[in-house]
C-alpha cells in the first residue's frame, strides 16, 4: 500500500471504438478508471513553475493493473518530486477496475489505438496541455507510442519499456504461421487461471504460477491487492480474467500492424528500453523500432527479461534516469523561451518576428525543426 494520496477517477472512454467487434453492441460505451497520485508530505510539493512541471502517465502490461506502478511512482516522487505535476496510472478498459465497469460490454478485440485515445481523453480531462511523459510496459509501451503518434503537442516524450510494437505479419499470410499463432494463444488460454475459491488461493497462484511469480515483492503485493474482485458467491475473479488477457494478446496482431507504420511519424523523444535477455518480442524488433523512430534513445538492461520493469524496478528506474533528466532540462529551457504577447500590437510583432526567423533559417539551408513547445 502506497504512502501517496490516491484519488480514483472515472472517465468515458474513446467512442466509437476501433471496430464492430470492440464491444458487444455497436453503441456500447466503455469507461476508464485511473488514479491520480500526490505526495502530501511536508516539503514534497512541486517547487518549479507550472510551465516547468512534468506530468507522468503510467500504462501497464497485459495481466497487470494501474496499481502495479505504485512502487515506480514512489521512486519518481522520492527523486523528482519537486518537478512533478500530475501523476496518473491507468487501468486499460479490460483490466482492473475498468474491467469491472465494462464487463458484458467488451468485445472480441481491444485495440491499443483505442487505449491511446483513452489516455488522450484523460490528459484533456486533467487539463494537461503540455509536458506529459508517458511511461508504458509491453502493451502499455505500445499504447504510449500510439498516443505519441496521435498527439504532437501535449506529449513531450515516451519511455517505452519492452513495448509490443513490432510483429512479423508476413508469417500470417500462410497457414502454418496462423496455426503457430493460434497455438500460442491456445497455450496461453490453458495456462492462465482466473477463478479461485479464496483470496489466499488467488495470492498463491500469482506468487507461484501467475505473472507475479518473478516480480519484485512490493509490486507483487500491489498486484495481489488490486488484481481481483470477489463475486456474490464468494469466489474470486482475477481482473483481468482469462478472456480479457487473451483478447489483449490477440489484439496485438493487428494493432502492431498500424503502429509499425506510425513509428516514423513520432517526432517526440522516445526512450526505448529492452531487457537484453528478453525473448517475448522477436529479436529483429529492436532494430526495427529504433530504426523507425526519428528521435530515439536506446537503453538495454543487462540480463533483463520482458518483465524487467516489474522484476527489477530499481535497475530499470536508474537506467532511464539520464533520459528522464534530459527531458526535465529541455522542458525547463522551453519554459524560459516562452513569450506572452498580450496586446494586439504585441501579438502582431510576435507573428512577424517568428515569420522572419523561420524564413531566414529556411533560406540559410539549415535544418528546420518545428518544435512542439517552441517555434523553431
């Protein structure tokens, strides 16, 4: 249980969803539950101007919940608290508390594009218009990249850890490749257990046989606490249940098809983190993703597996530190460069000055970068 103050909020998800199979009925509307975290301890509040504050959004992997990030959020507050604005962690529509609200509405597909648009709705609801840094793992890492492709002004940067963002779709052109994929999902379906007689049985399953068996003890504690609901008959249902997890895994197939083509359009800074020993993503995915992103910093965690942010949070947090601090510096510099024209004359002067500067740079032959925060 975190020492941070947690406020639960609910928002309507993006509508309409990706396709007809995203919900049971075409006009079903889904909801998204997210937590807003603050550190109310004396002396821990933000000490920089609102223009310099960074806002964090955490996006979980399949099988995890928004609370799975609470240990990470505490580490961010401990080291960077004075520079943090709004800090959010989100349950995907078919996970955690979002699943409870959307049960019996969820369809056969769960596009991560929709999840990205859900995140953008949350940012708008929180009145976050700049300096947002998205931190996502696996499914969440792919979702964060989708969001960055959709929104060029609000999102400053992305820390995408072991993202599912690449898929060899050529394999699915042939019967053997499709059979292999279906076989993989079938094995997962047999492996995942979602119904238990008691909370104790559920906890033991996560510790010894579920996704939690290798994760950090504190993260496992938060996952156990947040990852189930008690039914009227006293039984325990994991949230997400098996069907929702399989839907998420299966949806990665078509979701990554679109993301693969979008990576080259993401112009914000991206920290692409992998575990050097991870095998969940195909080996060629690292070069494919880093080669496509225009502004990428690659970080490899030695001997890390696919669940490296959950298994080795301290190591992963330390590894992304230089990138995160570089964004803090950049955002602070942007804040000092902002202008505030008030009168009509000041606004016209700003327009003319910017036009002249852009024209001179263009004619000089120098590279032009229309930055999302400043004008050049």
